[in-house]
């Protein structure tokens, strides 16, 4: 990555690139949040990335806290992952036949997360969740799924539901193009609310196949589970004969090597993985106990498949990433770096008299512009969005890329250095000043 000042040639403006992209790509992007819709302005177009930084097409170097939405726990272009990928590509890129690599990755996953005795690899987190839910339904022979408001589980029809005000009613789709019929089997409860969850289960007693939850919510910004929330869900599931699904697409291999279930010591029946296990390549996985997973084809009647599932290049990135994590055990350091960063942000906000709540756990954090505690989607929605927008753009101007929405998580990676933190905090102090001046 060239990072000298004095960029060669003429400087490309992101506005030009965005205009050109919009001619051919819907909204100029391939995934909506990238478009900066909620913060305004032109998205950053990336030329290349290394470590904690991305080099933008306009020649600017940015300290990245999006890290491909958490996938790049080791940092961009990791010096062990890249050579492994080069070697893998040399062996051909897809076969549609089994490889030893797939077994190796599945074994690593099962050893890290013992509840995942049997694993199925997919090409995305969305597919992993779809598969897990199908397995839960096939295993329990029940139809309904209970999810939590503000939790995202990929873009499958029946999961694009967060429910309106009547949280105890049946789900209403969040997206056009999803028939209400498809979400009829999706129940929605407020995060961290065991009482409402229990009541909803009771209302549909005997019909609920599974409760699916982000054990630490990351898709409404970071929302940490209250003590006993996850344990309570485990208990409710056991009482009702429903399965507990942890969507660990973010938390798997991030909170700790064994994911949220080992961090909190609450063991689900099924687990979904993605992001980090792909090491920056398209890869997801779901799995659970042998007795449950055997309903999946070819052993059982629940169908699930994928042309590129278990792709050798993606699996190589996953294996190499997990090996690095297992060997280097970066978790304590990640937590301490994140703590320092969050304390610095909190101090800076206080000094400028800006009300923020910083939710963070291990290497995940969100700065909410609100004076109230954020414990669920409702409280996360009570933010000063214009203040967030100003803050976001002020940071960006000073070379710091936060996730471009007030409902997202920022991720610290192994590659973030002390110097990155100092530069970030300097930018944060300036940004709060600007947020303040209205
Ligand atoms: C990102 C994410 C997904 C979807 O994964 P994709 O790879 O984008 O399909 C599912 N669940 C959670 C919790 C996620 O953060």
C-alpha cells in the first residue's frame, strides 16, 4: 500500500466514483449501509488496505474501525493469511468435491466451540442462519421462530422483521417484497426482556421451534445482554421444547476464541458463524449437536446446499485466521485497547459537554448520542442522529473511519496500534467540538 504524501497523478474524487457507480449498481453499492444513506455524503471508495488502515481512492489513509463489518479481526492483508491464499489459489479455486481443508476447518470450529459437534459450511452468514433455522424447524417439527427487535440475522425473508409497537403481535416485514405470510411465523420480543419473551412464548406454546438471538447485539449498535438474559433464554427454551440458536456471526472468535457461548457460559443448541471465520473471504457456518444436525441432508430430510460451500480458498483463509488467533491469543490485548479507546472517548465527550453512552464489550464498541442507557432497540433509537452525523463526518475528515450508521458496531482489530489510538482520540476530541457547535 503506497502511503507517501504527494499522491501521483490527478486526485480522484469519491463523488465522481459514486456518480459512475450509481449508473450501473443500484444506489452505487452492493450492500445498503455502505452507501452512506444514513450519514449523508459520498461513500469512501477503497483502493487497498493493510493492517488497521484503508487507502482511499482519493489518496487519503484512514484508520478503519469498520474492518469489513468485523470480519477482519487480524487486520487487513494479514502477513500470514495472504501467502496462504496465494498458495490456495494456485491449487484451483473451486471443485464441487470434498477437500481435507473443509474437515480441518470444521474440526477447528468444533474444538473451539464444543456445542458445534457437526458443522455445515456456507458462503455467508445469511445462509448459515437460514440453514440453522431450517434445522431447528425440521428437528422440532414446529414452525415459529422468536427473534429480538434490533437483532439482524441476514436478509432472509422471514427474518427481516423487527416488529412495530405491538411487540407481542405477529411480525410485520421490514422490507417490501416480503409477503406478510412469510413473516407470520416470526415472533418478535424486545432485547433484554425476559418477561415479554416468556409471555410471547406462552402465547404460542407448543408452536415455537427456536429462539434466535445475537448473544451480544451488534446490529443496533452494541447492546450487551443483561446478566441472566441469555441464561433465561436457555431456561425458557428448555421449558418449551424450543431450540436456542446463537447467531454468533459477529461474536464467534471475537469475544473470545470460543465465542459468546463460552464467554457467558450459556450453551445454545445451534450456532451460526460468519465474518471472522472467513478471514475476509465469503464463508459462513452453522452447527450443533450430532442428534440435531442429523436432520440435515444428506443424513436427513432438511435440505441445504451450495455450489461454493466449503470453497477451498475461503476455507484456507478461515483456517489460517483461526490458527493465528489460537496461537497469538490476542483477546486480552484487544479488550484493553478497546477499553482505553472508550475511556478516551468518554473523557472527551465529558469535556465538551456532549451526552454519549458508550456500549462496549471486548473489541466491540458503539458511541450512542444519548443521555439514556441503551439496552434494546427502543433505547438505541432515542439518539441525536444529527449529532452522530456531524461526529462521523468530522472523524472522517481527520482520517478516522467509524461505521457509517448510528446503529452499527465499531471493531478494534489486532492491527490497531497505540499510535492509531492516539490519532483516533485526537480526532474524536476535535469531532466532539464540532458536534457541539451548532
Ligand atoms: C453480518 C451478520 C449476518 C449476515 O451475514 P452475511 O455474511 O452478511 O450474510 C447475520 N447475523 C449477524 C449477527 C450479522 O452480524
